[in-house]
């Protein structure tokens, strides 16, 4: 009976982590695609590497490593790998909860910091790479500046102008700032993002439960064998 339960847990945990690993591949591939497509990291001058693409690549890579540990621990029935898998999932879950709490209690401060940092990035007009990135972002999102075109001062780039405009002036600039566009996009998909995060958390808890149950079964079988 115990062996049957162990085999069932073994294959369930392996299947779970295989799906988890595939999800990690998809997330990392999406991050690489976004990195090739655009450079939203230019929006934050103090943290240029903190872009959606880079975050997805890191999350995908970590997911693949954790899933690999889970797969190997399940198929080899290795207590060390299973315990490592459990601890890593627990740490990831704790980081997610901590990040959610920080975002909830310090939302205003974070919003002000992001807005100020974006405005600071506009001052690097001599940096060709940053200016090209901003032009690409403004054309894609159809926005201008952080709050509006006045953030650019006296030299408003051509990318702020609407496509059908015959002349480029204040009457033809995009009325919405890039910060507002990004925030609106986040808020419009808030329910989807929330449901996704909840589903991911449930999957993580299930994975931890499977791993710890299998770990306990292996320990019990080992004690029975020694006795």
C-alpha cells in the first residue's frame, strides 16, 4: 500500500514539475521576445535593467531550475533534491507575499518614485540609446513624456506627434503620458493578473505539499527497511 502511494506521488510530482518546467520555458521565451521587441528598461534611469523582459527571463530561468530539481527529486526519489525543491518553492512564495505586501502599503511612494525616475531619464537627451528607446516606446504606446509633453521641456521629440498630424506642435502631441498609459494597461488587466497570481500560488502550495508528502514517505520507508 505504501509503495503504491509512493509511486502515485512520484509520478504526480514528476508530471507537475514537467508542466512547471514547460511554463518556465514559455515565460523565458516571452521575455527574450520582449527584449528583442522593445526596451522598456529605458523608462527607469536608475534601474535600466529592471524591465518586463528581464524580469520574465529571470522568473522563467528560476522556474526551470526549480522544476528540474523537482523532476529529478521525484524520479530518483532523492530526499535532498525534494527538500531543496520544497525550500526553494517556500522562499519564492515568501518573496511573492512580501512583494505584494510592500506594493499594497507603499503604493503611493512607489508610484511617485517611478514617476520621478522616469522624468529624470528624460534629461539624458544626449544618450542616443535612451532617446531611441523613448521614441520607440512613445510610438508604440501613443504617449508623450511621463505625464504629458511638458516633461520634455523645449525639445519635444517627433515621436510625440500623432501619425496623421501634418505639423508637429502642442496641438498634435499625444495627450496621454507614458506613465498613465502603462498604469491604465495594468489596471485594465488587474483582474487577470490577480487571478494568475492566485493560481500560481495555489500551484506552488500543491507542489510543496506533494514534495513534502513524498519526502515523508521516503523517510518512513527507509526507517521500515532499516528495522
